[in-house]
C-alpha cells in the first residue's frame, strides 16, 4: 500500500515536472517562415521569466528589440519590444500563449485579428545579435571615377520587391537593350533586396534559388552591353530580413567582383542595431575600402535614408550617390513631398557624387502620365539618378516616351553635374532652374495645384539674358518668348524649358 502510494506520487511528480517544463516560457523560440527561395525568415523570441515579468529580446527581419514591458504568463501574455533607431524609438507588440510545446504568437493591427504564427524551441544562442565590431578610424577613400553624370538604369524594388527573379532581370535587360532605353543612356540593371542566400562554410555569400547563377546572369547582362547591380547591408540583415554583409565586407566585395557586379546599393537596415548614426561614415567607409580593394570598378550607392547629413561625407567613403530621404511610393503626395524638398542639397551634387531622392515610380500606375512627366522633369532638374522602377517589358507608349525623352535626359545628364534649385515660389506654383554646361539653363514651371494654373517667368528675374532662345522639352518645339514667358500648366504638371 505504502509502496503503491509512493509509486503513484513518483509518477505524479514526473508528470508535474514535465508539465511545468512544457508550460515554461523560458528559452529561445523561433518562427521559421519559408520564403520559397531556399531561405527562411526566422523571427526569434528569447524569453526569460523574471519575478512575474517576461524579459528578453525579439529579433525580427532587420530589427532587434529588447522586451521593455510585459503582462500575463504562459496561458496568455503580451510583450512590448523597444529599440532606439537613430534618435527615434521603435516598438513592436506581440501577443502569445503556450499551446502544447509550441508558442502561438502574433501581432495585431489596429484591434484587428491576431496574425498568429507557431514558434518552436530553438537552440540557445541561435539568432542572437552578433557581437559588435568597433567601427574603423576615418580616412578618405579615393574617388572611383565612376558616374560623372547621374547613374541611369533600372532597379527591381519599386515594382517587384521580394518577388524579383533572375528571369525578370534578364527580361529587363532584353527590354532596355531593344526598346531604345539603352540608346537613351540607361545602363545599370540593378537587383535590389531578396537575392541573398546563406553563406557557405567559408563565409562566402550565395545567391538564393531565385538567382541560381549570378555570374551567368552578369554575363548575360554584359552581353547586352549593360551593367549589373546588386544590393546589401552593412548590418547582419537587410531590410527584408535577408543576409547582410556584416563582418563579411571584404568577402562580399570580392564575391561581387568575381561575379561581375558593377554597382552596389548598400542599405543601412540591420546596422541600426549595432551602430549609432554618428558611426555611419565609418561603417560605410568599410565597404568603400572593400570595393576599392576588389579590383573592379563598382558604383557605390549609399542608402541610409538621408540620415546623419550623408551629403557632407558621402564622397569621403567613396560614395557615388546617397539617398536623401525615406522610401518613395507610387503616389503624387510621396513623389512631390520628396522631390520638392531637395532644394537645400543643391550644393552637394557634383560629377561622381549625386544626391539620390530615390528611384523612379514612372509607369507603376499610381500617378497620371502628367504627374509622371513632373516626376521625370523634377528628377532631371535635381541631377538625380534615373533608375526606372516599372516593368519595362509591358509599359504603355506614353510611359516609354516619358522615360526616353532625350531632351529631358540631356538635362539630367548634363556634364557639369550642377543640381538645380527653386528660383521662385508662388503658392503651389514653383519655378526651378538648373545651370547647364553650355551656358544654357533648364527652367521648369511646376504646378503642384490640383487645377490648371498660369505660370509666368521673367528671364531677367532668373538672371538670364533677355530675348533668349527657348525650347519646350516635352513638346519638342521652340517657343517664342520676349522678356517674359507665360504658360498654362496643367494640374500637377510641368512645362520644362531649355533657355539659351
Ligand atoms: C529599404 C530601401 C528600399 C529597398 C528596401 C529593400 O526600404 O530604402 O529602397 O531597397 O529597403 O528591402
């Protein structure tokens, strides 16, 4: 009897311990999301019960949060992750509960339903943020001599985002080479985020299944007389959560050179977890040095959303262009807010070194053709990179005409490399001017209003000679103008002139 009781209580104890182990949040949990390209997006929840609170960290795509608040326990809990991103605090909130030996966890958008995922236990240490490598001392990286005029080409992100494949890239190269874009100056075919695979045992970055053979792809693009661009991050992860170059800068630059890559867009993303904005220059310099040591001329495009006054140090790290803003969207408000906000940066553009207000949305469907003409005109006045972001295999004749207007492209590609500025503003009507190498000027009459408006310019007010020769670059016609010129400009439209 006593013996039996002993046995029962022992069995009960074993069960209770097992149950307690299962009902224990402590540990490293991972959600593995199949990206269907041979890679997984892993989200880690490193949880620790500490006197009734849940502590620990959350690692999600490019972000690494510390748990700053919690409520509840294994049967139902909420955790808040916080991190500093430059001067801004970012937060994320998850709700979860233990279900058997899984953690069911998710986020809720504006009181909507919980988007729940199943996390399983991962090895301790898996997914931990790598230790910080101290940034190098500053020095000047030599100018690589590339892009004396703003780069022109195509980039995959605006239209394809994470869906881009090698087939798409070949298709874009075919289109550029055959539809007149190459002749108009478009050269770079740039793969943005989500091409990355895992590193091999030697630390060499591999492309994922969407890009089975990067070297062959470069060969194909080169065969069309075009150049191939790629994308990475100084952080452990890219913005989309793929493998970044952190700790592998030299390896990656060498790999890109061996593949035949001609252009690198280098996106801050995951580096925000390890470095402050004050350290950006040193962090970018590391890749500038690596590219210089690779032995291949590779355009260096800095993408850190215009933080830390990048235009002041971009050339020091070997940068050819630097983003001046957050991401553009295919909408009038986004394009206009970004484009008309670039006035103060004019002094920082010069041959080989350009401000980058982000890639073109022309042809992606969110704006009218009139608005896309404004987009193209404004970017040309700004000496901005002309990186088309639409599907070049299936654009309308109107979009093709906007992207290949030689007279407008000549403004963008003017060899003096001066960036234009706002000459005057009257409510929603603005006149911008860009001095050109041959002594002429590009003058743009922008109407930001939602109704047609008359815009008048007086050449003397613009510092231009009276009775100049004036050509309308969208109509491809000379216009008669005396001391003044007045044009009716459509809603959200532009009249772009070359005045000599
Ligand atoms: C950031 C960049 C974008 C694009 C995406 C890719 O948001 O600013 O231009 O490269 O990352 O993940």
